[in-house]
């Protein structure tokens, strides 16, 4: 049995179970639940989850963003701490500590903290993707010290997402607020294209989220806490990134 046949077989087994209770009370409960049933141990390593496939499970909402991968900037060293400390805003309940949560695209600058604007800058000549910071008032670029090398982005795309098994579920919630999932369909995506990845960034199809906070207690208090900064895409655009796609019922 090939890896592809194995994961399809396991998906259909789980599908037959009907609605199953969420294994975690949060937005990540759907992924945790499917991975538990298919036998994936929770991890943060940059390798596929099961039978050579990266697994992503989502509620049946086509307008939701899907995380392609999370990764700290390639440069400079300590980029997360620099972004947080330089451009972050204080926590309301702890103004001595800062955080920075913002979403940015290559097509237009956003606004953040009534002072700055962020925009992705894709430099094909330098082969780098910069996190551009602009003055909201003057509209001038003031900082491109943080970003990613093409080499690093290409490595994680081809290692983590070479083969993607994307699972969709119907959901329901009981009277106690506990969610259940019925995993009803899946899609197999294979052979991602880095050229397509870059083109989709340029066209605004791929969003970059900065999600950096501060530890509020313990020995790391004040230090940067990356909550999953990374690249995200609308579910309906996933297939545009891949050369091969297949629907599984």
C-alpha cells in the first residue's frame, strides 16, 4: 500500500465515525482532533505529519485563511524581538510589555498603532522578502531590516508542504458549548511551486501575519513569544499553489 492509499484509507475510516467530539477547546481543536484519530503525535517540527503528508484540517468555511507555514524571519538575528520592541504596542493590562499583531500583503500597506504601516516587499533581484515598515503620516519607507531569504522560504515550502492533505469538516456545538466535527471530504495537493508562491505574494493572494507577544511571567518575562508568525492563504486559492490536486470523498 502506498502512502497515498494509506492516508486515503485512514481518512475514510475517520469519516465513517460521523461526528466526533473536539479534543481541544480552541480554534485549533479541529486539527488536534483529526490528528489524534489518524495517529499523529503533536509536534512543531518542519516535517510532514503522516505518511509523507502535511495534514491541515479546517471547518467548512471557504472564506477562512489557511496557514501554509509559520517561520521566524531569516534576518536579522532576533528579528522578532526587534519588531516587537521597536514597533509593538503595550498590553492594556500590562503597559510595560509590548506585542505586535498585524497582517500584511505585498499589494498595499496596512496601518498599525496609528503610527506605522506594514507591507511585504518582494525583491526578486536580491532574492529576499522584506517586512517593509512605513511612516503612516509621511508614507515613506523607514525600515526593511527584517525579512526572509528566498532560500529559507523555498526550503520550508518544499519540506513541509511538498504533499498536503487538506481535510474539511462539518461542525456542531452542543448545549454546553462543546464542538464536534464530522470530517466529510479531503483534498490532496502535491508539488508546490516556489515561483507560484512568489507570484501569489505579489498578487496579494498570500498574507503574512506577524504575531509576536511577550512572556508575562516566569524567567522569560518580557522576552518575545512568537504566537505563529507566518504565511496564510484563503482555502479557495490553495490549489493555485500546486501542480497536482485531487478531491477525496
